[in-house]
C-alpha cells in the first residue's frame, strides 16, 4: 500500500504515527498496532505493511497522533495504491549444463540466413542447429555456449562464447529438436585495422551441414513467468531481441499455442525495440503478424536512432521511449503480475536506469530502492553484454 506523500515532503525530519490493523504475526493476524517512524522510513514501512497483509487506518504527525481522530478506512484507500513488489516467482525445474566445454554437444547447422533488409548497418544472422542426436534441451530465456573452430593467438583452442537462445523449447520447426541463435558479427577498429569477432564471424560465415561444438544450456535470470495473465515489458536493442523473440513466439505463434494447451497467454506484452535504422529491425514480419492477430495483447514501440528524434531534437534511443512512456510503464509495474526484461548492449543500462528513476519519482517512488526489490521478487530481469 502506498499513500500520497506530497504534503509531507517538506517536513522530512518530523515523526509520523501509523495506525495499522491485520498484520500477520506467527501465523495469526494482530489487531491495531501503532508505528512511530521518521518520514525517511515511510515508504519502506508501507511496503512492509502491504506485504504482511495489513490495512492502514491513519497517518498523523507524531505530535498530533493522540489528538487526531482516526480517519475512516475509505478516506485512506482513496489515496492508496498497492505495493508493486511481491514474493519471488516459482519456475519449473530448468535444465542446466547438460553439455560442458570438455564434452560438448556436436550440433549440425541446419540453416543460416541474414535477418537484415537492404541498407542495414552491419551483419546479423539467424542460425539454427540440429539437436536430434542428443539430450540438449532448454527453455525460453536460457543461453547456449558455442566453441568456435580454430585456435587463439596463443595456439590454444578458442574459448566458448555465450549466446541468448532465440527459439522456444520446441524450436523453430516445433519438433523440440533444434535451437536457434540471433548473431551480430562483431567488428571494431584497432590501430587502423578492422577486427572481426572470432565466434560471431565463425557463426555468420558457417554453412549448413557444418558441425559445431555446443555447451549448456545455462541461465535462470531471463526465464519467462509461467502465469498466462502476466504482463511482460521487453526492452531490447539489436540482437538483444533474441530472448524476446522466444517469449513472443511462445505467447503468440499459432503453432506454439497449439503445442502449449496449458499456456495460452492472456496478459499484456510490450516490446520496446532500439535499432539504428529501419532495415536493422529484426523479425519484423513475425512482430507485425502478432500485432495483427493479438492487438489487445501485444504492443510494439520502436526507437530508430538514426531516423527518429527525441523531444530534445537528438537521436531517439530506447531510453527516450522509456521516458516517453514512463507513466504507463510504472502503472504496469504497480501490478504485481508485471515483469520487465532488458537485453542488449551493456551501454543501454545507464540511460534506461535514468529514465526509470525519473518515471519512478513522478509516482512518488525511489527507483534505487524499488529496483532491487523487483529483482528479489523475480520481476526485473537484465542480460547485457
């Protein structure tokens, strides 16, 4: 439960008395209790009251508590909102480290094609591997390791790189015997020379029929909530769309829905996607199909940095979209069924953090306090690289 504190902010040094009933204690509920606290502890105490099932009856300055009449519960409720934090989500058992670097799974490349339209910047491919010969299986939100062929500059075998899985547990062909990745070729300049990433180049160049050493799966940070009525906000840049693609296929792909009679998504899914140009948008045909088929459940917002401007006249980045829709985002976060996922380049984190801080402040919340609580409740998920 959260009360409006606008009228109290000018008196942060003062003490306040809270009258509460119905708190859980050792399996029972207590009658009325009073708490006298400094204003700085107000929000933390209100969260505790809400989490323990209590009901706030009154809030008064401590020096007036004895004289002030107890407000009717309805007058408090009019200014109250539920705490956005809940207990952690319980997930099904997930497979982890079925194949390790010393004994990897040898997968066969089934397909490798570009995801980019003409005029795009860089190189991004969708690559699918056959898993039919072993026991490598996974769930949405996990990653696999790829050990590229060849040796490093010291003559030792190349080390594995982790990639977020872009397919559902059933694979792109719905037979539960494939896994797919969304890979951007890493390129950078050093001393006037263009350097290509070892593993990303290996994967973008690989031909169907080639054999690849695969490890994993790993990861529990990005698991999708099992609740069919959950709300899922997805913040992605570039190939950070990989796990989001898996979530959205599980939610909206007709074949997936037929495969999952026990999971028929009914909540709200909102993808906020950042790319440099329109030709760099990934899986666009699928996303437009979901918009057409599920307009009440799927929302898609784009931040195209080299084509759109933010309110200040600069380039439109994903954090600008978060700031633009901050009130809506936090209204959703106040619902304990809402989960937020962020995936992409590590450089996206500070901008989104700043945008979330401003949006939280407008709601009377402290983002630096709320974020770790959301993470503890398994509702704030980040995977950046």
